[in-house]
């Protein structure tokens, strides 16, 4: 992976966490915790999901850096007790956790050598899985959910600038 591509991924991780904060700010927690349609997460639940997935992906990256070709388990959010506990916490605490752990993840990634990005893991759904793939997957996964946050936020009130 080129240095330019790596820097773009890291920049997106920095920028996207700012978008999450912006979209989850400026309205009451009651509004942001409201499910606008049955079966769809609220803005607050989307923030919880992004934080939880970040924790899982960071653990996967650490495993690939510390072990040779570790088994990477599939994550299923349904029934995840940690996610359920997160939902009960105040939104500002959730945002603080997400941002603090994002800074830790960025520090880890910024310190990697080129060969570290190619360290692999075995994932049952993806035949080729390495640190680079995990980071890029995270960026795209997160962007999808930020779009959902934007859609829900637009129904509640304009996001802060």
C-alpha cells in the first residue's frame, strides 16, 4: 500500500470521528436516542455501534500485529452485551470513549511500518484479510453509518456546522 493511500485512510479516520461528534451534537439526548422508524437504530445507537466496532477492529489489528495469522471471529451485533451496556450510558460519555479510543487507534496505526500493514489474519468471510484490509473496511463501514446518522439527524434538526 502506498504511503499516500495510508495517509488518506488515516485522514478519513480522523475526519469521520469529527463527523460523528458533529452529527450527535446540539440536540437533547432524548431526541438523539429516539428511534424514528421501527427496527432502525437511533443516532445514539449508531454512535454506540461505531464505538463497539472500533473496539473489535482495534483488537483484531492488535492480534494481527502480535500473532502470526490469528483467527478473526465474525462480529454479530445482535446479542452483543457490551453494545447493550453502551446504550445505557450518557451520549457524551459514549462520544468521549469513541474519540479517546480513536486517538489510541490512530497512534497505533501511525507507528506501523509498511510490512505491518500486510500482516494477516484468517477471517471466515474474507479470503485475504490483513491490517490494511481491516482499516479500509472500517473506513467504509463507518462512512455507511455516518450517512445513516445524517439521514436521521436531518429529521430531528439541522446538524451543527
